[in-house]
């Protein structure tokens, strides 16, 4: 199972509010040959750390692709750029952004824990710390298990400290 996280909290002058940007990003990936198998409900999450920037819209999608992990990550970055995200060495970790596409998991593939593959960490190294990833993932793929810890998304979500504000967006 290949999982990607989607998020954004800025309105695009071309594509509109975050939920429309994220839906358009999924459609863009499909036009690039990625098959979207499923998508979680959308959630709103407070910025971490707390700030005055707008809340984020987040979700998780399950996809199928023949692309290898590095090539898929490159496609996700190109898609972000298409929608107006400009990555740089000085990127602020929790800055406001139009779109953020994260490769969360690529089957049971585990990498990036050593020196050989610094650019690609699978599963995503902070996946188990983020309610805005775990809540939608628990709905989308309740039987999925983290390839290192063996825990489901619901189990990891239950282990989080309270305080990450998250609201499901009504359908």
C-alpha cells in the first residue's frame, strides 16, 4: 500500500481554497499516471507550533503506481511546484503553504535510516507523531500497519499526547 499525505492552508489565486487545491493535486497526479485508489475524509488541523496562520486542510490518499519511491517523491515535488509551492534550502518546517504532498509509506519499504539515502525516509519519520495524518489514515486504511512498529494508525493515534487540534470537515 502506497500512502501520501496531503495538506495546505493557503488559498491559491488559480485553484482556490486549500480543499480545492488538494483535490486538484490528486487529479494532477492521476493525469501523471498515478492511480488514486482511495482518499480519506478531509480534516482541519491547527498549525504546529501554534501560530496565527490559517488552519490546515489535511487528508491521506492511497495510490498505485509503477514509479519507484524516489521517482514518486520527485513527482510529488513537481506537483507541489505546479500548484505554486516553492521549495528551497531555507524552507521553514511549519510554514504556511499552498500544498504539501508527503510520501508516507511505500508498501513495507523502509529506508532513510542510515547514511545511504538521506533524501527519502520511509515510512515518513514523523508519521506517528501527527494526528492530522493518523486520523485520516485510520479511516482510510484501518488495517494498515506501520512497517517498523507494527501499529495501526488508530493505535498510534491513541498514543499521542493530547493537544493536537483536529476537526473532520463535513462531507
